[in-house]
C-alpha cells in the first residue's frame, strides 16, 4: 500500500482521502486547519437562541457589529463572529490583487464550512473541454450524493443538470418559495417557450432523512450560523469519518510553503511553516496530492519552482463565476408573517437557456426568512422609522436571485509571484472580465426581470449588485487537465505533467467553468482520481 500526502482538508481533499483510506492506503493530510466552536444550544431554534443566549447581539451581530453588511458591500450577508475563522489567513500570506477579490480559507474543512450546499452535476455540454464525459463521472456523482446526503428532484431543471442516483426527497418549501413555484407551474408552458426559462428545486447538500449520527433537517432556521444537527453537509463531517481510520494521520497548524524535488522531477518533501511555533517543518513525501484549493495549490506550485530553480512562472487560465445579486419583492407576500422555522438557504433554482448551451445561466433563489434583512433596506432612501415599518411588513416578501455566469480559461487571467525584500514571495492575481460581459449581464437581468414579473414579483433594478470577480469562490483553471502532456497541465486523471509523483485534486485542473456551482464536481472528480490511479 502506498503513502499519499494530501495538502488541505476542503471538500476536494477529504473525499480524495476517504477513497484512498477505503482502499487501504496510508494517508497523511497536512493542513493549516484553523477551527471554530461547536454550535451553541444545539436544540434551540433561531427564535429560541435569541431568547436563551446570554448575549444574543454578540452572537448574531458581533461585539463590533462585524456581521452587519456595510453600505459598500456587494454581499447579502456577512458571517457571524464565530464563523470568521473560516476566512482567517495565516500571518505573512501576502497577496497582490488586480481585478480579483478572492476569499481564501485555511480552515479545517476549507471554504465549504461556510457554503450554502448548492450541488449540481455537470452535463456533457459542461464537460465538453474535460477529458471525460458525463457517463464517466456519473458513478462518482452517485457516490458523493450518498456520502454527503443530497436533495434533488427530477423536474424542469434536469434538462440542465442530470438527475442521478442517491438523491434524497425534498424538504418542505417555505411559503414564499411555494408561492413562486405554484405560479410557475401554472404559467410554465409560456415561460419556457417565450423566455427559455425554467424553475425547479435547487439541489442542496442537506438531509431530509437521518443518516448515521446526522439528523434530518428540523427547520430550525439556523443554517447561516452553523447547522447544529449536521443536516447541512460540511467537509469536517467527512474529515471526522477519515479520522476513524487507523491508516489516516491529520497534521494541522502547518502552512505548506513549497515542495522540493530531485533532478528527475520527483518530489521528495514538502516544506511547511508551523503557524503557532513559527518554525520550519519538513515532511518526506512518496506521492503528493495538492488539494489546497485552486489558489492555495497554485501558490505552492509557483513557490516550488521559485525555491528550486529561481524561476518565476505564470499559471494562466484562472476562472471564477461572475455573480449578480438581484433582490426581488413578491407582491403576493406583502404584509404576511414569515415563518422562522424554515430552511434558510435557497430551495429553488432558475435556469436560462441560451443560444450556446455552454453559456447556460444559472440562478439560485433565496427567500428571506431568518436571514439578515438589513441589506435590501440599506440602499433605500428611507429614514430609520420608515425603514423599520416597511421592514416589518415587507420581510416575508423579499428574496434574492443569485445569478451565475460561466467562465473560460484566458491568458489575461493568471497567478504569478513577485519577490519581496525579505527574500519571500507575494502571490499576484490578475483578472479581466471577458469581452461582451456587459451584454450577458444585461441579457440575464432583462430575462430575470420579465420572469419574476410573470411570477408576481418585482426586481428593483437599482438594488441589483454586480459582485466583484472572486466573490463567487468558484476558483479553477490554472493547471488544466489535458491529453497534451504539456508542462503546467495535468493528465486526464490529474497527474502532473511536470512532476512524476504529483496529483492535483482540486479545481486547478478544470478546463472550463460552467455557471453551475462547482463543488459537487470537485468532490466527484477527486474520487474519480483516487479510483483511477490508486
Ligand atoms: C459563502 C460561501 C458559499 C458557497 N456556496 C457554495 C455552493 O452553494 N455550492 C458550491 O458548489 N460551492 C459553494 N461555495 C464554494 C466552495 O466552498 C468551494 O468551491 C470549495 O470549498 C473548494 O474546495 P477545495 O477543497 O478545493 O478548497 P478549499 O475549500 O479552499 O480548502 C482548502 C484547504 O486547503 C488548506 N490549505 C490551503 N493552503 C494551504 C497551505 N499552503 N498549506 C496547508 N494547507 C493549506 C486549507 O486549510 C483548507 O483546508 C461557497 C463558498 C462560500 C465561501
Ligand atoms: S439545515 Fe438549517 S434549517 Fe435545517 S436543521 Fe440545519 S440549521 Fe436548521
């Protein structure tokens, strides 16, 4: 049995590791692994938490109101204080940004400790530039669905993302989502034909049935603050499963800086930095798998060339989904009470057919329940009293559609390094949106405006927010899969073409980024690599 060193405990790393462990391999996972607290008062609902906590303001909003969204923010919500560890960077992790505002995570479980669980299989069109088609990755989608617990329905959206095995029955829709869905059902023939738009259930990594020690969702309305019953999947659930294996070793507190290699381009060791003790640590390597997230893995790759050969190289092709947040008011819901005992994140998704199927536009619809209601109101020219009055009466009628556009690999978008005065390096990220993006944004907003209008809702266009590139957190494309054997690419099974014992198992290897959230495919691809190569 071989020993494989995996860097990172995000969704890519933990599912890759679990597959290797099941096959009996020795796995050593090295991670920075900042960790948070376990959820407080696990049996409380959202409202009970507000009543029972000693200092609910501190819990929900933060001592310094860190969780309140600023007027310049393009975000619907900020994270509460106890979740800030997910986005904490280790000291000295310098990054210079041009046109890109990434969120990096060095947490145990990575970025998906804060995700909203949207999990959509890529279809054959999405996979056109990948060295495999849907039928080859389908068994791994099925496997991941079973591992994480994934809700999905065979409905109008299956035309965009295939309906596969091991999907759980849906949760109850909240009243607002149900109202949108009912009107769609009545009008769908016209909406499909005239607008090329389809509505259905979003696929969400949440349990509607108990699974082992994880409980089915009980509609506590606490999703944004951390699900206390592990119904909403996060990667630390799989990391904990890995920890039950004797052949698994998890080493946290280490920031891997670079790897070292011999004259035959075989990696011999990874060189890390103990973030607490501030000392260097060297780990011998037989086979290395980078799963530090696209930006994290690319940086380790770049730094390794710099340390060994003094070369600064460029990794081109960085991709991310442009996201547009379009708030809407459902006129039928005005004046109604919202039910706090509801699942908080998106339950519906919307798809726009385009002339080129690869450019499919994807949206996730979140209706406002227990979530922060301040962002939709802050941009309105209202005084405090009127704001509170309208807030109370409009709360249940608010929602937001998060529109995602696809992205392609382009040379203008790249990661490289610059050297600082102390002999260290700084990561440099450059991104320019594609030509014609304005038109695509206008097109999608026009379509959404008409679509929501037909469902009885209004999108106030002055409230639409174009999120900066980097905000979707769907990074990919810097060391792509290809059959070419060229340097700075990987094989179809994600084995490096530069180093004989290196695998890259995160989004770095994706040759195209469809508008559908990528994490489900990250996990399935990681399991595909483990299955094919070990
Ligand atoms: C608010 C939010 C909502 C999201 N919602 C969705 C969604 O609905 N659907 C979806 O598909 N995606 C969503 N995402 C994106 C999703 O979280 C990411 O695609 C996913 O986490 C990437 O997984 P990864 O394993 O490749 O990397 P990451 O999650 O970035 O994990 C990287 C891991 O590597 C470790 N690491 C990094 N660098 C080093 C180093 N140098 N040395 C040692 N360890 C290192 C980190 O500690 C971490 O454990 C969301 C993200 C956020 C923030
Ligand atoms: S998924 Fe959300 S609503 Fe369901 S149990 Fe967890 S926190 Fe509560």
